[in-house]
C-alpha cells in the first residue's frame, strides 16, 4: 500500500528483487562456464545411472514450480521463471547427457551441454537486465504507442498543444503519465473543462496507462520549469 513517504507504494520492490535474482543467475552462470570449459579438454568420468535418477527428480520438481509461475508478468515473476527454467533445462541436459554417456561413454558431452544451456541463460539474463534498467530509468514502456497517443490527444477539440509529457512504468504493468495541455480557448466553462479532462483521460486509459496527472494551461500562460521533450 501507499505511505506518506513511498507515495507509489512498494511496487518497485519486484524490480529490485528481479535485479538481485538476475545478478545471482549471472554469477552462477559464469561459475558454470569456468568449471565446464576446462573439462572440454579434460573430460571427467561420471556415473550415468545415478545422474538419470537425479535428473528425473529435478525435472519434475522444477518443472512443476515453473508451470505454477506461468503467466506472471511482473519483473520478479519473470526473473523467478528464468531461474526455474535454468534449473529445468539443466536437468534436461543432465538427463539427455547421462543417457548418451551411459551408452557411448562420451564424457565430453557433459561440459558441452552445460556450456550451451548456460549461454542461453546468460542471453536471457542480459535481456531481463536491459528491461529492468529501462524501468529504473523511467523509460516509456514498449507497450505504449506514444506517438499515436500524442496525435490522438492533439486532435481532441479544445486542445491547442501538449508539452512536459512524461510516461513511465512502476513495474512493467502499472503505467503512469503526466502532461500539460495547452487549451485552444481562453474562456471555457467549468463543465467544458471537466468534459475535456474526462475525454483526454479516457483516451489515455484506453492506451493502457492507469495513473494520469493532467494540467490544463490557458493560452499565453507561462509554464515555469517545463521541460522540452520531443514528442514525435
């Protein structure tokens, strides 16, 4: 919930948790690479039968947990799914590798599979960190059609122009927008102003933005402290 100090609540704790989880995945993946790469030249013998049993248990347990998190869109859920996916794929690689090793004796296959799975996980960690970084830097969410929204708002009767527009997201799901609207007429009734605000907010909400702060300005009014940002 919201507090006097944290007026948006604690939604971004999920982003922080996701960054920490991604950092752990990054460190773990690098450790796996450091262990696996030297074994390409010096393969170690493994007990394939025991690996098969552990792999089946690992796939079942982690696969069930991954399925339960399926559909979560928040940063924390995405990071947790990636961590579980790493575990599932790792156990699948162990299962496949142990079966092949049991029949062929190709012990070099174990580090090859480890490196392949780890490379895949590292790529997804990079994409997640990039996404979380955009949230922390308050970038416009990819799901928001910013240029189309600006054109639509400018076409509303009674609007002369828009400026000091900011669009960001709290946690990739809850989006926020603030903007100043320059009125086309200096004299508008209270009812007309209220109607204009309602129409603008409805258009903004239709684009998936939940929280809107909208300021109306009259022609000739000086906007002190407004930032000049290209709006497209």
